C-alpha cells in the first residue's frame, strides 16, 4: 500500500518508517519541519493544524497514519487552545483530506488519556475518536484508534524512567509500534465490506496476577522477589522505585482482532538489567540514554 504518515519526525513516526518499509509499503511523509536526514521518501512540509497541503500529500494513498499530538508531558507548556488546535483540528483536516481523496483506511494514535474525559488532553482524544467514528458512519471510512499508555522518552534514567514505568503501567515503545503495524496489516487484509472502527489498547503484558500482589504493601521487595526470583539484589542496588502496588492489565481492546500480544514488561526489563549489569557495569547502566 501507499501510506501517508503525518508527524514523521515524532517518536512514533521515526520508529514506524523502517517497520512499514519492511512490510513492503510505499511511504509519503509530512511534518512541520523537514527530517534531520534524507530518507529518500516523498516529503510534504506542512502544518496539520491548518490543513493546507494535506490534499496534495494524500493523493494516491491507500491509508493514512495520523500521529501529531500534544501529550501529557506538554501539560504545563501548552494551553487548552494548543491542545485543541493540534489534537483536534489537526486530526479533522487529515480526515477531511483522506475523505476528499477517497482514502478509506485510517489509523489514529489516540491515548489511554481517553479515560481522562474532562482534562485538556484526554478530552481531545475523546473528540478525536468521535471524529473517526463520525467519518466511519458518514463516509464508510475504516479506522483503528490505538490507545498507548505512557511511553514518554526516558532520558538518562533507564532504571526508573523506563523499568519502573513498566511495573506501574507504562508500555514499551516497541510494543506500541507493533500495535500500529498490526493495525495497518488488519486494514490491508480487511477493507472490503462494512466499514469497521476498532479500538486497540497498546499496553504492557501482565507479569503477575492479583494473587501474587496480595502482600505488596507490607513487603514490596519480598513480593517482587517471589514473582521475579533473584531480583531483590538489583532492586536494592539500583534503587528501583516500588512506592505503591502495581496494577494488573485488565483491558484488552482490539488484541484479538489484530493479533496483538505485548512482549515487554517489568520481568523482561529485569532480565535486560541483569545482563547489562553483568556485562557493562553499574556506571554504564546508570548512564544509559533513551535511543529515541
């Protein structure tokens, strides 16, 4: 397929490009700024908040992946107007351009913030999913709305800004990229017939059960040791935050439909941490920086 990827310079956009190419798709890219390196792909420099140029970019495409948004990390820097213009207006114009070009397949990067119905971020994602549903019902567009949990780039604190987040509800970026790629494959296979709208929870996998967490409040390190044998030394050495009881993932929207099975969790992080500690040493582990 020929796929338009908006916000190609963003965290998810940059991660998707090689995956989409590996699946054999032709890509067209847009962003407010030019990519830092020449990717050898058609590029349209435009502002989705205004919409000008989207009609040209989407010509000849079979599917649109819409990624631009302000997120929770921008809460203090961006106003309600900023969130609305990018998260709502930007999506509206992308949907309009797709509709005008008769593109019937659309992937929208929503968020678990959808559950925060009346905050300035979550509200825009609610509106965004409603816009997608409106186009499904009014023009027959098929869409996938993907709701990632927290995947914010973690800076230099790999242990707590990445590892501990996987304990407390964060999701690995690669699992989010997998949901997008699987959603594209779903839309590629199932595009004839009644238009459908599918929501996908892009969440971590469960590494424990509620029963295993029963004694967490009284003994978090001991409980963790019982779930992940030989983990207490790493937890104490690196000061992994365990300040409250984790939760078990209990929402699996879209997993069966696209064949999603997340591969990363706190257990896989502990395995990687032990390997890095043994081969690289503590100083190198503490100096790790986010690669995206």
